[in-house]
C-alpha cells in the first residue's frame, strides 16, 4: 500500500472527547512538574479517558528516542542528559493525583551503558519506599543485557511489560533496530529472575500481519512465560509514519482473544486497547 493512500477510520475507532474537569487537573499536575507521559508523546487515543480518571503512563529518560521505529510518534533525536530529579517529581505527581497503581515507561536509550535501567530502578524504589502502591513497568529491550534487566526486576515491580509490537516477519520493516527473539528472551528472563512477577506484552494489529502469524506470536509469548497480552489497532500517528494496512474488526480481536485464552494467556483485546490502558482494573478483575 502506498504511503499516500489512507484508509477511512471505521465507526468503532471514534473516541469521545473529555467532559470531566479531572482531565484538565491531571494535565496541569504533569505540566507543573515538567513530566512527560507516553499518552501525550505517542498520541494515545485514550488520553482523554485516562486523564479524566487521573491515570497516566509516565515517560522517563527524556522525550527523544535513540531508535526510529516506523510506527512510533516519539521523536528520534539526540538524547537528553539523565534527569536526576525526575524520580522525585514523579513521586510528587503520584501523591498529588493520589494514584494507587502507576505505570512507568521510557524512550529507548541505547546511548546509556545500562539502557536507562538505573533510572527505572530509582523511580520504582522511591515510589515503593514512600507510598503503598503497585508499579507496572514497560521497558525497552536493554539491547538484551540481562544485567540491566536485573536492576529493574530487583526493584520489585508488580508487572513487567515489554512489547513485541508486531510479528517476527515485520521486524525489519517496523522495528529495524530491534530483534524479535531478543524481546522474547527479555520476557523469559524477567520471569526467571522473579517467578512471582507478572509478565506482559503487547501487539499492534493492522501493520500487514495475518491471523496465523498473530496466533504464532501468541504461542511464542506463551512459551516465553508471558502472563498477559494486549492486542490493539495500530493507528498511523502522522503521514510520515508507516501507513495502516487494514482496520481489524472487533470480531477478529475477540477471536484472537479466545485463541490466546486457550493457550492459558490472559488477553485484553480490542481496537483501542493499548499496553497500559485500564492496567489496574485489568489486573484486579483477573
């Protein structure tokens, strides 16, 4: 499909605008503390709903990524110095928003020796030291360095999430600086390092995969010891990014969810599902 050809969004992808004052309050807290969220940086379609419920996925280690994936809105640019005060500002934001479940993610920082694992460790440890809450992390692959991974796991996150994003065949086109097997290894090692931790991964559909390839990926994730899977529709963030190849019908999401469940996976699937969407409610009800 040509990058100049666009598919019209179906009805099921329409998003309601915010009506609650909490949306503005959440945004004010994050802005006043100079904090980044993946909700804003990646143009998440659920930002209005999540901010209205006083939830956000904190994006640490700056706004610029050392990788340039074809699907991602986060800018590829020279990385910023590590902000040593950032963990304390996140702690303050969590206190002001009275959060009981916090999701921490980051840009990929291949320029750092440990890929930014130390910053994850500091944020998690600080939050758990001062507050009674659960922390979910969504990390990069740390270039397969298990020493970096150990830093994150040892700090005690409740959920460890690392997204495959797409099927193996599409990695050279969609994630050329990543490796499918390496990402599976990261998930498998996280579970081996702490068998009590819940491991999680996510896929975007509509990038050119077929149903059998998605099912094979779910099987691969099960073999890697993954507990939770999220399946959502890929949405092209700008005209410069990889174009949507198709819009997946909700019925197909349901079919894939049922297939994953037969494997013993917990699957949250739907057009607007994202890695951290309803993360706390999802785990509480399952």
